[in-house]
C-alpha cells in the first residue's frame, strides 16, 4: 500500500497523524523558539518529558511501531500509547490514544496486524489486543486470569506464544490471609513478599479459535521464550536445580513447538545462560552467559553461540572484548551478530563475524544506543540519546544514524541545557577513572562553580554520553555536576568492576576523591562549595564519603544502608550477602567494616538530606532511617523524606518533581 492511501485511511479512522505540513509547522515553531531567549531546565519540566521505547520493525521494513509515554498530570501518572513512524521518517502516526496504557507492540508476520498488551476497561490482568494495521479499534484476543509476562507471534502468524505467571488465587478478601513463607529468597522490590512458587510457564494461543494449549508445566520457570524462524521449535531459559533461589544456574532449553513435547537442555554451564536468539536458518542460537558460574553482583555477560542441535560445544565470541554486551540481533543473512557494547561512557553498536569472530564497530561516538532491531542487510533500527537530546529513534544505515522521530524537539526547544565534557582522573593508589562533567550553559569555562558530585548506583553501571535528566536538572540550578565511574562500575572491564567485592566504601571513595581533586585543580569547582548526592549504591557512597572527609559542605543520600548486618533477610540481596560477605554470625567483622558511616556517625559534620521510598524492598527504608536517626542524635543538620507507596525507583511524577525541588533547595541552602 502506498503512503498516500495509508495516510487517507488513518485520517479517516480518526488516528492522530503528523503530516509533512504539520512537521514543517513544528520546525518553524522550533526555529522561533531558538531565536527567542531560552531558559534553564526546572523541576516542572518532568511533566513535559516523553519516553520512547520498544521499537519494532514491520515485516516489510517500511514502518516502525514503538511506545511513547507521557505524563498525565490530572492522574499524576504516566500513560503509554503506541505510535509508528515510517522508515523514511516522513510519516508519524499515533495508533492508540486511551487512558489505559498500551505496551509491547508486535507485528503479525504478514504485516496486516499490530498486537499490543493493555488492561483496558478496568481489567485486573493485562490482555493481548489485535489492531488492524489500517486503523480502527483494537480487538481483545485473550481473557487471561493470570499474569501475562511476554508474548510473540509464530512465524506463520497462526499462533501466539505466551509466557504466563501462574497465580493460584488472585482474589482479595476483606481480611487478607496471613502471609506464609517457606522460600529462601522471599522478598523482591515491587513484587513484595514471595511466598510459595507461582511458576512461569509457556502457552500457545490459536489466533483463529482463541484456544490455548499448555506447552510447559511443573515447578520450574520457563522464560525468554522465542520461536525458531522456521516455526518448528521454541528456545527458552530455565533453572531446574533443586532450589533455584540459591544459585544462578539457568540454561537454554529447546523443544518442539507443540504441547507435551519434551525439552532438551542445550547448555550446561553452571552459571547463568540467558537471552536466546535464533539465527535466520534456525540452526544456531546466540545467547548471553555469565562470566563466572557462581553468584556475584559484578557479573559481566559474554556473547556465545551454540548449534541448536547440541552436537557441538558453545563458542564464546565476546570474552576477549572484556566489555558488557546486550541486545543480541542476527543480521538478515545470519553471518553476523550485532550487540550493544558498553565501553567507557559510550554504548555503541558492534557486529561479530560468526566465521572469524572479528568485531566491527558499526556506530558509536559520544552517545548511548539502545533497543537495537535488524532492518535490512546493512541497516539497523536503534534508539539513541545524546547529552543534550533525550531518546529518539534512528535508522542506522551503513553505520550512519538518521533520525526518524522528533518527539523531543518540543521538550528541548525552550531549554538552555548544560554542556557535557568527559575527563579522566588518577586516584591516590594510581587507578585511572573516567568521569563526565556538566557545566551550566552560558558560564565561562574558567569560572569556578559550586559543584555537586552525583554518584550513580548499581554499582555495576556507568555514567555515559546519553541524556541525563537528573544531572541536567541540578546543573540547570547553577551547579557544575560531575558523574564518576568509580571502580565497581561497568564499561571498563570485569576486573575493574569486581575489584570492590566485599570491600565497599574503599576504592570507590578514593576514586571519587581523585575526581574531586581533579576538578578543583582545573579551576572548575569551588573547593569551599562541594556537595555530594546519589541514590541506591550512590546513596551508600554518599554516606561513605561524608564519613571519611569533611570537604563536602552538603549531601543528599537516597535509599542507602547503615548497619549492613541489619539488612540481612530484610532486603532482596540474600544471595549477595551469602556469596560476597558470608553469614553475619560467621563474618561479622566484614559487616562492621563496611558499616563505618553508621558506626562512626559522630565524625559526620556534613548537613545531609535522606530520602527513600516507603515500600522499597530493594534497599529498604531501615538503612536510610538509621542514618537519619544517627545524624539527628548527634546534632548534625539533617532531614528525612519518605515517598509514600514508592518502591526503589520513584515513579509518581509529582514525587519526581518534589525530589528535584528538595535537592536544589537543600544544596542552595548550604552551598550558595
């Protein structure tokens, strides 16, 4: 169907269409905004920022479906709709526009339909819906009483493979029953208490008849399920050990795509095997495997390939690269495997040649790619953000990105965003550390500024050259803002990451102090106006820093810990405690060593703000509350903010704005 006819059909159906005329108008408005004076970013801008995700290329390659979430200020929440954009970037169409969020858009193999997931009409459980590509209302395909976790089309378009979490009883009595627990790992953020096993199984939905067949059963989970391109087999991931709670031993299994078919175990690595992806000829499976066989918080996933028949041993492709890889995709001819590679503040697209094992960098630079999808032999679809531009979709043709969507233009147009510069510093013990600095717009490079060190969490993560709302927000308030990729971070190799194991608050502190020394010596930072702030492991490091030095004149610690032994059995990291620190009753000295901010709280003189989500099971509020109580007890200026109903990540838009407001107010009070 030609674009003109498709345009008319969508317009007739009442869909929201950005025509070329509308695009020209928008560009004209953006030009006028550029000519007028711009303003600093401010906390209320959280209501304007949209998030793009989950792009899916249509079978013939002319359209890309994706999700776009926007803040519904009246409901104080985000609402997600499905859009699509043409490969040439000339047409941009909103497909859904309801108060009920829609997600997981997936094309039918013939390209005639687009399916999605939604809990419309007040339904408790999300259902699969089907929409004609030409427009019109969606048709509900399922009536599930359980939790749909994932789904995909069979290659012939006749069936849908569903991954479903079985729930024995979803009723909510007036007086809830007692929570009875007999599992080793019994807590998880957002999920809450984990009681008896509610296994995750695979099912096949017949699209024509709506009949559902059970593919797998039993006590073990099956996840990551994918059809082979010939439609004959399904690969999935499962941990079939006696107690999956106590290890990471997941393996790749293969079964025929029919009920009661036996599953064949393809990998036997005692560690973690995950994310299977089939080659186009259905003969090879690429997957990710952990760097060690035992649990560690500092894993670095390695790309492997294995013959789907299991006749040969798995072959590692990215082990010598020594960088985290993700988002596996085969090229259309099956000769190459593309992945996203995190490398020293960048996240780039790379391709491994299956025949030679050689790596080619497809597209990179000072930016962060994500959500990779194959398009044609030398072309890719990807999401990408840059330091001064939030995520948009791009066609990557012969290694050159071409922007497809322009949702963020309206957000960026009135703003005067900070400039971003990378630098490296040397720690007191000689370690080389990479960082990123945000300088407020319009400020001379020679002007000393009050400076905030915003420390990332994880710790296995990295500050990279993508759009960073938090650091832009703090910098917009008049601060130089620095992100430090301390030892423990990813992107610098596995040794760099795992070197902090069981030694928290030591090398990372040296690295952050080294970065502070660097920006002070460069004349960027005013040494008398330094602040430190972070969330999760960044909150923990904030506590470690103010307990080791008085150079910081203000701090804000979010979702941190205090007496680490008091978190044993209280948070979700029981495996990390047992494998990294050991049981407290056998290794109390280790726990005391890394609890020094709490045990030496009387040394802390830095005015410190503490924040946490009320329902956080990741890093529960007890640690934050202990640190607040300690500083309140000794008379160091402090305050405690608890966000009602929030988990580890703050998601309510008004709370996100409130956190920014409180950051800025706290640091302005002590640094300005």
